[in-house]
C-alpha cells in the first residue's frame, strides 16, 4: 500500500502540481501588485481592530484567524519542517519560504472569495469555502469541482489533521515520557470531544486562548537558541540557500538530496504547514463577523506569514544551526534532537509544543471537515461527523508514521486541485474587488473625503 501511495504522490506532487501551486500564487501576487507583502503592517492593524468584528458572521475576525492558525500551526511546524530537511536537505527550508511568500496572495484570495460567496445553513450558521465560491461564483459547468472538493475535504481531515496529529503526539510522548499509545488515545479523545462537540464558537474560544500563547512561547524559546548561537546563523543561512540551488551532499546519516528533492519536499511540507492553496482556511474565515471581504482577506494572509515565515523558520533554523540534520533522524525526533543539543531539557519543549500544536490542529480541522460534510449531506451530518472525528483518534496513535504522511500528502493534492482551478477563474473578480476597496479607502482619506 505504501508503494502504491508513493507512486500516486510522485504524480500528485510532481512538476504539474508544483507549477500549479506556485504559479497560482505568483499570478495572484502579480495581479494584486504584491499588495499582500506591502500591506502586512496594515493587516496587523486590522487584526488588532478586529477582535470583535462588525457585520454578519458567527465569530470575530480575530477568532477566525486564530481558528485558521489552530488548524495550520500543527505537526507541520515541528515534524513537517524536520521531515522536509531530513529528506530534501536544508535547502527545503528556502522553498518553504518561497511557497509562503506567494502563498500569502493565495490565502488572501481564498478568504476574499469565501466571505463574498458564503451562505447560511439550515441552522443559521455561516458556511463558506471553495465548495461555495465554486458553486456561487462560477458557471454551472464547474460545479462538479465543488462536490469534488467537499468530498476530499471531508475525508482529508481524517488524515491531515486527525490521524497525523494523534500519531505524532503518541510518538513523541512515547519517545520522551514512555506513555503507552492507548493512554494517549483516551486522553486525546476526551479533550477533543470536549471542544469539537461544542461547535465553531467553542472551537474559536479555545483557539483564541491557546494559539497566541503557544505560538509566542515556541518562537521565544527558539529565538533564545538562535541568539545563543548567533555566530552560526550566517553559515546556516548559506547552507540553506546553497542547498536550494545546488542540492546537498551526503553527510553523516543524511543520504544526500538533489535540488528537485529540496524543491519538492519544501513545497509539499510548506503547503502542509500553511495550507495556502488547499482551500481549508477560507472555511474558517467565511464564519468571520465582517461584511468586508478585502479586510478579512488581509487578516487571512497573516496566517501564512505567521505559520511559515515565523514559526516554521524557527524550527528549521534551530535544526540547521545545531547541525542536527545530518543525523539521519527524521520527523519530530529530529527537532527534539536539535533542541536537546541546544540546552538540557530542550526535548521537553518540543514535546509540549508538538502536543499543543497538534491538539489545536485537530479541533480546527474538525470544523473544516464538518462544513464539507454539511455541503454534501446537509446539517443532519453535523453530529455524526463530530462523533466520527473523535472515534478516529485512536487509529492514528497506532498507525505507522510514514504511511500516514504519505496519505496526508495525497489528500492534500486532491483538495488543492479544485480550489486552485477556482481561484484562477475567480482571480479577475478578486483583483477588481481589491482595487475598488483601496480606491474607496484612498478617496475617504483624501482631503474632503467622507
């Protein structure tokens, strides 16, 4: 089965997919005149003002971003970065950065479309995302893509955000604290059920509390390691850039990697981490309490910036600075090895961080899968989906890790294709909405403007 999925992944994450992902982000960046990079300070101001929100929606714009980040800041930031470096060499981190820079435009466009074309379900809750902006924004001949996305989205979460996350938690708790996987499974089931069964408002409340705390703590601890080894930073950056364009020679237990391996695994793990292009994050942003798609899009693009350009960079730099990557170890174990080498007890920081990151991913992605199920089957699917989500957790704690990652990569690709096609078709609308918004903003700011 592993060999079959590997073959599928070689096609799914081959040159066509990488061109589609990076090309869509580059096209949107050009069409937006790199607004997503230029207006990061303005987006941060909007985020701080958006803690309550004004307009229709179920949760505040701030909570929507925290819910989105709860789903994206997960094992990809700890185990995923390490896996990319272990297989593709340090150069993979460079391609993660490039993926994030163009991915900010992709995430912006996703959120703009999500708010513009969202609906209310039979219970009065807001639903949005690729399946809705395909159905409500594109010609009928494209509507089959909406159903395809919803099908893959409802299934993908069980791999990407359920079994992958529970597997990583069970692995790290077993390695560091010798906790049996069945104990991990029972505890995770109880914690996730307590949040997920409460719906989006409880998920948003927990995410708004946990995500800022855990992200800031992890970044601060990583910065301490980097500052303590500041003299190694220039050499580490040179190694990353050289590996991106020249490949990485075999060293220690590292088997060596080509430029293609660095590019492929950097992009794949970057997308796994920040989810730009997958179409998952706009499902959360569609629930934001706002009537302005552009403002929510600007807040949404910060998710990619924070996730990859900040949190993933911290993990990758520590691994390269501490020279842990040639060890032959992969996944969360490689990150633990790097932090343990930085200071005594460093592996416990990785353990706590991974457990928190993975837990928030599990609760955030449950909402994504639920909304996809609602699109397919209606509101009657909500409770069965939530129960199935909780019941799937124990399987992840005992499945072999490499197989789980392979399945997750496959489902990621199958989700991305319908979403990217829709974004390319809706790009002219996104450009026009954006131009109109900033033209009105400039007119209001001019002397004599309203």
